[in-house]
C-alpha cells in the first residue's frame, strides 16, 4: 500500500517536472500593397487664333485726259532756183493768140508776154522783178479797130435775123491762191478703262477637328497573393524515458529493548 502511494507521489512530481513544449503559431502579416494612384491625364484644349486677314486695298485708277500738242505746221521754204520757160498759143477758132516767156537767175526774174486784144491791137508787156519790186513796161502795136454799126434793115417778110458777132473779150486769168485747209484734228475718244473690282473670296476657315485622345485604362493586374505555405512544425514528442525508480531499501527497524 505504501508502495503505490509513493509511486503516485513520484508520478505527480515527475508530471510537475515535465512541461509540455510551448510553441507559438507563426505570425505573418498580410502583405501590404497600395492601390496604384491613377491620375486622369491632363491635357489642354488646343489654342488657335482666328486667321487675321486684311481687306485688300486698291486705289481707284486716276484717269487723266491724254495730253497732246497741236501739230505745228512749218511753212516749207525752198532756196531760189534758176529757171526759164516759154509757151505760145495760137487758136483762131477761139481767137486766142498769146505768148509768154520768163526766166530767173536766183535773184532777178525777167519776162514778157504778148497777147492779141479784141480790138486787134497787140499788147506786149515786159516785166522785171527783183529786190526793189516789180516793174512792167506795157506796149501796144497796131491800131484799134471797131466794127461799124449798121442799122439792120428789117423786112416784114424776113423772119431771120443775122447773128450779131461779138468779138471775144480777153480776161486776164485770175490767180487763185491755193486754199490751205487746216487739217481737222480729231480728238481721240478716251475710253475710261473698265475697272473690275477684284472679287474678294472670304477664306473658308475650317475648325480643326480635335480628336480626344483615346485613353486606355491600364490593365491593372491584381497581384496574385500567394498564401505562404505554412508548414506545420513537426512536433516531435520528446522521448520520455521513465526513470527507473529504485525502491529504497527499507530496513525494518529493530525494536529497541527500551520499549
């Protein structure tokens, strides 16, 4: 009986002596990751200025009347040239009988003409023209003869009257100075140039088409969180070697003779 009590006490003492191993569960922290900060892209609206154009400036053409000078006509003068000429006309039918001769030596002109007058006289004119003027010497040859007037004897039965012949009268040729006709100057018709105002074409301003940039949201791959493989520590049960309990040698006490 005492033996069992001792064993039990020893077992309790051994149990108090041996402590079960203590292990703490590993502490692991969940990985911290920050969500990416996505900032919206900032872009400025394009600035463009409306084109500046100036209205074209043009000046009205100045129409000036053309200036022209009246033509100047200069009288053409020729140097004196020596000459001589002569002619003679005798026409009995027209009662023309005259002659003319003239010559010049640069400075002095001399000549004469002869003409039979209606009164049968011959007129001879000798003339000279020089720096001192014109001089003429007139002579007549022959005697003037006039037809006698005979009173016509009219007869009652006579119905025919003899033609009265009239001697032709000599008329000095009238010198007609050539009429100088001033050339008619026609004022040129000035045509005002037709000025066509240039057609100003308003420039067509095309508003630039602004294409909003296509923003592609970056594909954010959520990091694959691999749960760390927790290896349960292999707990080795400590090998407990039971102490060999030696039963103490109990000596039976010897009874003393004092009792």
